[in-house]
C-alpha cells in the first residue's frame, strides 16, 4: 500500500511533439515542476534533459510529426516507465468526439480539447496557434462538434513570398490600416486567423445559445490574442495540460 502511494506521488512527463517544436513538461499533479522545448529537428538533444529527470509515474506523448520523429523520441525518452503514445478516441476524459472517424483527429487537437474541458466546463472554442491554426468547437456538455485547420501566420507569409511577384518576405506589424507592404501582409494574416476563430465562435453560439470562451494556446498566441473580439483565456501549453489529464486514465 505504501509503495502504491509513493508511486502515485511521482511526477508525469508529458511531451507534445509538433512539426516545428517539441515541448515537454514535468507535472506532479498540482503544478508544473519543469518544462522545456526544442526545435523538432533537434529532438535527439532531449535525451540529456530526460536522463536528468527523477523517477516518473508515467510518460505520455502526443506526436503529430510522423514516424521518424517517433523513432528519435523513443531513443530519447526514459526507459521506464514505457511511453504511452496517445491517439484520438471516440470519448475520453469527459469529451465526446464527433469526427466521422475519431482516430483521424490529430492527437494534439484531441489532447487540447481534453485540456480545455478540464479547465472550463462551459462552451469553448479551442485554438492552437502553431505552424497551422486549429480552431475546434466544444459544447457546454463536452461534445467536440468539429473544427477547422488553416495555415498559420508564418505559413501565409511564406506562401505569399514564394508564390507571388513583388511580395518578398519582410518584417511587418499589425495595423488596422497598414500603409506599407510588410504591415499589410502581417495584418492580413492576423485578421484572417482572428476571423476564422470568431466565425467558429459565432456559429457555436448560434447553435447552442451559450457564449463560448476562447481558449488559446500555441507559439503564435501572442500575435492573435490582442486582436480577438472574444472572451479569452490564454494557456501556455494546452496540449500538455490535456496529456496530464489523460495520464490519470487507462
């Protein structure tokens, strides 16, 4: 019995492996003890950081960057306990998945939805602003009704520079009425992302009658948050939050 209690008190290592970055955190059930990140191209460098961690209760991973990254992470993660690589489910941790084929939903999106449900029990628009922007609608009773994926701000800017004449990649800032090309491109990207988020929020409210909370996470959250006309909660890493919730279930 005492051994079981000691095991339950050990921390969890959660890993969010994306196309641009690998983010990780060590959670003791109440708070984050440590966290870190590295470029996906340098994921092998995490072996040293993980080797320095204390004994763990669980290791849980969301990986959307393919088999090659999974192989690299498998060599870098602690040998024990065995890593749990999550997949999206039809229902888990109070969230029901309305995807026609639930397993096809990106596991990072599923984990973010679980994290959002854990943090907020009302209707929510769950947004991850990374390489791509995902916007997922979650009803007040925990049903994920669907969502969208659009290119993130950097992808939009890169596509314009690559595929149009005269719109080379250049610095820019947000402005309501840009007076130069760099600001026009950046402002266009941010307005497009905010518009996508606000349309999903509007449609979710129209369908359910409850004003949703926008729960926003990801590396580009700082670009988007000041321009959103929604009730907003910014979470440092919603995927990791969801992974911690999942680690407490089988």
